[in-house]
C-alpha cells in the first residue's frame, strides 16, 4: 500500500512538473484580445522514424470575436530535451504535412533559430531554444494571414525568450564563446557588403545561427540578413568548426535538411557555374535559392530571395566575392 502511495505521489509530481513546463509558454486570454480560447489539449508530434520518435506537447485553439469572428488560430507548443532535438524534431515535423513547408517565414525571413512556412501561407513552424512552435491561421482575409502570423510569432518569441531553461541559456552562452569571432565574420563579408552590387541593401538583422553536426550536437555561427525596400533578401550564415571533419559533417547534415542538393567547394566554383548556366539556359524563374559552400573548417549557407525572379549573374557574383574572402582569410 505504501508503495502505491509513493508511486501515485511521483506520478502527480511528474504531471505537475510537465504542466508547469508547458504552461510557461502558453498564450493567455489577456495576450489574445479579440479571441477566445475554445480548446486546449495534449498534442503529439512525430519527430522521427526507425525507431518511431514522438514528443508530447500542448495545442490551443482560438476563435476570433467581433470583426475577427470568422478567424481560427491553432498553436502547438512542444518542449524538447535540448536545442539539437528541437531543431531536428521541428524540421521533421515540417516535412509531414500534405501542404509542403519551405525554409523561412513570412517574407522569407527566418523566425527564431529556424523556421518553415507553408506554401499556402497559412502555417508557420519555428524553433527557439529547445521549444518548437506550430501556428496555423484559418478564415482570415488573405492580406491579414501573414500579419497574424508575424504578430503571433513575435508574441511567442518574447514569451519563450523570457522562459528559456537555464540549461539552454548556458549552452548558448558557451556556444558564443566558441563560434566564429564576429571580427572574423565581418572580415569574411566586408568586401561583399561594401561592394556596389549590394547597393540598396541595408542590414535587417544579425543573430546566432545553429548548425547541427549530427543528431545530438550543434555549433553556433553568425547570420546577417540584408534587405531592400522592395523585399529582396541576402542571408549570409557562416560557421567555423574545430576541424574540417566537423565542417563536412555539418554541411551534409544541414544540406539534407534544406534539400539544397549541391555543396560547393569554395576553393573553386566550377560546379556552381555549371548549375547557374543550366538555370539560365532553361530560363528558370525562381524567387528563392540556397547555396551551400565549404572551405576547410568553415561553412557558408547563403540564401537569396527576390520577389520577382532571381538574377542568376547577381547571385553568382555574390557567392564569388564571399568565396574569395573565405578562402583567403
């Protein structure tokens, strides 16, 4: 009998800890004016197969009131064991929907540490620290959907930032001590950022980037996002590793996550030249393209977005300037 009592006390204690861990990230009615909470329940994300891997979280359903009465918003919250698990698990979740998700967020800008936006524009997945979030907006006017997603993402990021676990805070602080020094990053990008081809671009944001070496390890890099008034984006993410072997592991792992398909040796861009020549010969029109590059223990992830269509010569020139600086650094 005593054994049963102890077991029950442990179960109740565990449930309380779990509830508290989830509750600290959940939005409240005071934070959601013009919406009412119509449901809150446990949700399960499948974050891997072979073997099956699942994470339990909480889902909320919100219905608009007044002028927003046709709107419905759902939010999933999942707290993972660590940052690497959150990045990998949320990335996996983004691949499981009938409507595909692409890298980035509204206006192709990354939300949190990593994010994915549904191609129909109504869904957003993002990671911050060890927390994965999925937001869906239905029933809103088309011009309001992205506004809602951006607003909710900012609200949730603020709440997550205020409640990050001490382990995540300490891990990120340690990672910043070991990442590529900011002075080195600026030296590797200064020629590009001061060149005439980036006329009209202005710094939008600088932040940590996170590169997975494998399923359990991540390394911090530095990402700068440059943007024009008409929505063009150059996102330059550079990471430095303890060895060339780690850099090779990381670029293969992250290339698969973004399905970029080609890894370029920054010491010679022949493969990139051929790829861009093919795009041009087929008159390919794309508004988003990723370039992955590696040199010794340094990796580059470049993302370019043009709301009209990418100028392939412009993109090649950007990569060429960066590659030259990284190789000769």
